C-alpha cells in the first residue's frame, strides 16, 4: 500500500511570497518503484469512479497537470502527447487534473474532439490522489488552491517505472511528451 508523504511548509503571508512559492517548492517525492495510490478519481461525472491502482495493470502513462484549460496544459503539454507518434505504444494514458469531472470532460472534448488519441481525462477534485503522490503545491496566487505539479509517470504493473516531475512545478520541459515517450 502506498503511504502518503506530506511536505509541511509555513504559509507565506505576502502576495510576493505566495507568487514566489508558485514556482519554487521542494522536489516532488514520487519516485521510481512507488505504487500508484489507491484512490478514486472521476471521469466525466461524479459517479464514474476510476482507480488507477486497479486500472493500470500493464504499462501506461499518467500525465499530471496543474489545471484543465490552463495555457501551457492546453497549448503544449497535453497536445504534445495527443500528437506523439509513440502514444499508441505507451499503453493506457491518463491525464489527471485537480479539477472536477465536468471540467476535465469538457477539456478532453476540446483537446481531442474525436477521442482518437485514447487519452482519458480524470478529475482529482479533492487533490487526494495528487497529495498521495506528493506533487501538490500551493498555487493559491494563481488558481486559488493547491494544485498538482506538472508531471508524467511511466507506469508498469501498478508501479512507477520512471517519474518526470517539473522542478519549478509548471514548466513543460521534463514532463514533455518527447522526453517521456522518446
């Protein structure tokens, strides 16, 4: 069973301190060999639960994003996966955002209207899945709450085979499709 790891910090008080924290937090702790957290995410509606610990039995990819419809997520990060020539070889591919399932459904429809890519867009409304991976960061200055760092995990048999976590939380470098899928 995956044990959640918590990072405790003092809450910054000034706007400039909060803005600085948006791009500088301690490194994420999700690592190679970690089990995928056993939490329910939601797909398309609150009643459609998806548990990646149970769903990802073979190989796959989990793409974590700070927010659906945010500029980098919508213009480069997720589209990079949708158009990548090796996407079909990656196994099951899930996009996880700390958003509700209605937002992630609308976002998925916007980015991949035909659904041909096979990407599945999941909401992590409470952030519990992201917290268990220890990829939450304080993004209150931009999004109003804690959000997920931008990351990609190569998964095999329920374990992290490789973790690609953006050190500054939101860039699209380390977790870009060309780095993850080759």
